[in-house]
């Protein structure tokens, strides 16, 4: 697909990696912690207001990134716990699993953070997150009407994202 004469989105989305794909929630943050996008597909329990939910999720990401960088056995210079690092710097995490969900995470070089919460039996979603990021680039970042740093309101992005998530569910 093309958008405003731009390049094609990845030729084909990555295939599902395991049975049990069931996307529940997706968050997208910019490097400053602003929630640019939030979508629920299957979230039966709603206990927080959206702003508290965004703050908790970004805080969790910040803490996990900081902890993994601090515990990196390959780095002699570990810095202080809580000091932000640039994307791709130091040790990072891709996912964690509980008995009720799996949280998969990807951070782009520009600092866009994509979080997908799925069924705990879901396999590795790194390629799926990369594909979602390519949708973001094609339909949002290249859109001349999009003001960076504001919530994403793009029907093409929403439609293609929903279609892709349904294909892996």
C-alpha cells in the first residue's frame, strides 16, 4: 500500500508465530512519555482512568529499561538506576510474561515505544511489532496532516492496524 506517493509498507505482514494470539491492548508512546495511541481489543477489566493507565504503563517501561540496563553483565559502565538511555543503548528487554498476559515491547530509533499486551501463550512478536511500526511510519509519520507529538487520529492507520491484529489473533 502507498500513502501520498510514499514507499510501500512491508511487502507482507509477518506470519503468526504461535497458537493463542489474542491481542488485548496496544499503547504507543513518544520519547517524552506522551501516549500517542491507545487501542483495546479485548480488555474485560477496566480499573483505571486512561491517564493513570498511561502513566503506569510508561513508568513500568521506564523502570524495566532502567533495571535491564543496570543488570547488564556485559557493560562495565552501568550508570545510575533511573538514568534514561538512548534507544538501542545497553541491554534491553523485548517481552515479559505473567500467568494472565504477555507484554511485548519495541522501541524505535526515534524513541517511539510500542507495547502490545497479548495472551500469555503468544510467541515472539518482535517482527509483528516491527510491522506495526512500519504502519505507523507509512500512515502517520509520513502524513503531512499529522502534527508530531499529538494523539494519532488516522483512519488508514486504525483500519490497517485492526486488520493486522485480527490476522494474528
